[in-house]
């Protein structure tokens, strides 16, 4: 009898020794992400676009991108101007390179702002509940009920009027409207995320490890940022990725309507906008920036999709 | 149920008030509606002040909001800007159906709306109907043929369309179906207007003019919705009640043979209806699907607890 018990104990021990170390969820996610073919394709396209916009700047100067040569207006694509020229004779290849930098920067920075606000509002609202939650969520619902474009147009005017000069960043003269657009997009696109984070917090805060943290005497803020926030990172990461694509499209739409970044600072959006002069007669004016925008957003969507699948334990594809 | 509906309506009232205050304040931020008079040499600053006084633009913001909401025919107003109260106002307020007067068009806002609303509705309703039908069809088709060539092609096209700004797609369609078709001498589509100015105002003309705008608007929403329907379908197909029903409807479960088999058409349609209902139910409650049924809470449930801590 005692012998049998000892034997059993030994089996347990050996089993315990043989058990492989459990992989962390992050490692699993990374492995799955790189098995996701579309996500990897997205990464490759994104790398190519970054190479084009940042690497291209070493071959073409910004003066050339902003250099208007009226003798060469509306030139169709040729060896001298692979993407053609615009209505004042600026080379579109150079402009898409420098415009791309601004467009991508607008996407990245505005999403950073949106993610910060959305996460904090979601965490606070979900964790504290009650009156704070009601006020914040009613505000979010009210903002969601206003058409985004109208909100953007109305906000855009006072911000752009308040800032009519150029600023210098990394040695480049950049229209302050870039900052205005970043703020506008950042301040209006956090709503959806705050609701996602809030719903996550609502389920998380009922769990035992939060109760344990309370009993150990952790403060509310410590619980929110040390215990709850890390558990919300996956959906935040996914919506940040997809948000970059969204922000680039919004910038393009605003610029296309003439409310975006003001020239001479180029963005993919305002290059497209110049094409409104005669989009049917000079299609190359919108084809190159249009293709670049589509490719960028496409690759971002691929990456976002890959991240979503990688973090989702339900999808066994590529697991 | 009745109590629940009333409760929801009562909850919506403060929300509507907040929305109207936010939008009203934003409109005020947009600037002085009479700023354009500053460039007009015929208008003196006194004229401008008079106009501002007439429309009550010098009142404090809360007063302007109240005027907009419930009108000003119940109080004395200073209409000439001289600091004296002249007469009762003539606005009845939004709550009593008076949307006010458009400064740009010189008509009441209600008139301006009623001229434009039918055209907007024609475009949006057509677009929505096309979107629903095609998205449902494409989504279900792709779900039934999961990971086949057809599904992959549909997925690829959806991703590209979904990544395009809508006006870019519109430019592209115009370039192909209007400009290039005209160059090639093929029948081409009109790019603007609702009717041909030289032709009649027939329904054919309207449809011809609708094709390009509806196609560009619908294509992008179809790309999004069909992905959504495909995902929901895949979820529903694997659920218990379909699994138990499927052998009755289709002998080999949900297979391609079932779509071809005439004898099973009736049951097939019933099965189709269930899945559609499930799709729409999930679609119509975005809040629930993002909170309770989305992938993130499920992720947490599956992992059985905290991820990193």
C-alpha cells in the first residue's frame, strides 16, 4: 500500500519534470503572427513603403519636391518624371516621397493620441463605474452620434485659423496645419476604443486577482495600470494598428475636401486634392498617391488582421 | 416590453440634449456667418451689426441655444442692436418644427432640406439595398466555400476595396467607365447630374446616372459587411442548433451538394433564413457583439484569467 503511494508520487514528480515549460502568450502570438501569410505580406509591403518614403529622401531633395516649374505643367509620366508633374510643374515622384512621410507621421502620432485618451477613458470609466462611468459614456455616445466628418470640419477651422505659420521639425519647414490635423484626428477617434476597453475592464475587475490586489492594499491607480491595463493590451494593439490606416484615410478625405494640410507641405491627401483640377484629363495626378494610400492602408489592415488572429485563441489557423 | 421601450426613450432624451448642445457649440466655433459681408463694399459695419442683432447672434450662447430649441416668440427681443427691446421674436424653435432660416439660401431650413432630401434618399436607399443584398450573398457564399480559391479572391478584393478612400474608388470607376469607355467608343456612363439636360427625366436616365455613385459607395460597404457576415456565418454554422438541424436539411451536413440539390431546396432556404437571422441579430447589436460576444472577452474566458500578471 505504502509502496504503491510512493510509486504514484514518483510518477507525479517525473511527469512534473518532463513537462515542457509553458510558452508565454506573447511568444505564442508572435509565432502565430509570423505564420499568418497575409500579415507577413503586410509587413513586407509596409517595409517597402517605409523604404520608399524615408530612403527616397536621400535621393531627392525637398527643394526639388517643392520646386514649381511652370514650363512643365501637367506632364504625363516619363523618364524624367516617372509619376508625371502637377498643375504647377512639381515632380510627383518627389512629392509622394515627402508627402508619404507626413501622411505616415499623421497616422502614427494621431493614433498615439487617440489610443492614450481612449485607453484612459475606458479604464477609468469601467473601473470606477457609477456617476463617472455614466458621464463619460454618455459623452462618448453623444460624440459617436455626430457624423465624424462634420465634427472634423467644424474643429478644423478654429485650429487652422489659430495657426497660420510654418514650424521646423528635423530641419524641414512644415505647415502648422499638420499639427492641427494630427490633433483633430487624435481627439476625435478615441471613442470606439474607450468602449472596447471599458467592456474589458468590466469583466476583468470582477476576477479574483483583482480582489487579491485589493486585499494586499494596492491603490486604485496601481490596480488600473499595473493589473488591468496589461490584460487589455491585445485589443488596444489591434485597434491601434487598424487606427493608423483609418487616420491616413481620414487625412486624405479631409485634404481631398480642401480642409487638410495646406501646401507647399505635401501629403498624399493634398496631392490627390490637387488632382481635382481635372481628374479625367490628368489621371496620373491621383493614380500614384492613390495607389500608395491604398497599399499602405491595405498592408496595415493585413497586419491588424494578423495581430487579431494571433491574439485570438479561438482561431487555430497557423497556430 | 412596453416599459422597456419607454425606459430606453427616456434615456435617449438627455443624450439628445447633450448632442444638440455639443453640435450647437461646434457650429458657433465655426465662426461668424456674416464674416463674408466684411469683403462686400456695399455693406457697412452698421449693416453687419444690424444683421447680427436681427438673428440674435450677439446674445449669450445659452440664450441662443434656448432660442434655437424653443423659439423666442414668448419674449421681447432687441432686433435692431440699439440696446432696447423692440418686439416679440418670430422663431418657434426646433421643438415646434421651426428649423430656422438659412442665411446662405435665404429660405427656411425646412425648405432647403425638402428640396435636397429626396435626392439624398434615392441615392442612399439604393446604395443600402444594393449593399445588403450583395453583402449577404457574397458573405454567405464565401463562408460556405471557406478557404477555397473563390473565397480567397473575394477576401483579397474586399481587403483592397476596404483600404481605399471612397473618392479614390469613385475616380477610378469614372476613369474606366466614363473616360476610357468614351475614348474607346463604347457606351459610357454619365459622371454628374441626375438627368441628361438634353434628355427626358425618365427613370432610365435616373438609373444610368445612379450607377457610378451607387457602385462606388456600395462597393466599399459591401467589402466591409460581407467580411462581417462571412465571420458570423462561420460562427453560426458551427453552433449546436445548426449542427443538429443540418443533417435534416442536407444529408452530408452543410456541403456544396446541398446547394445543388433541388429536393432539398425548401429546407436549404430555411437553413439560409436561420443563418441570416443570426447574422442580422448579431449585426443589429454592435454593443453586445463588441462587449460580450467579441473576440476579446472570449480570449479572456479561454485563457481562464489574466494574461500577463
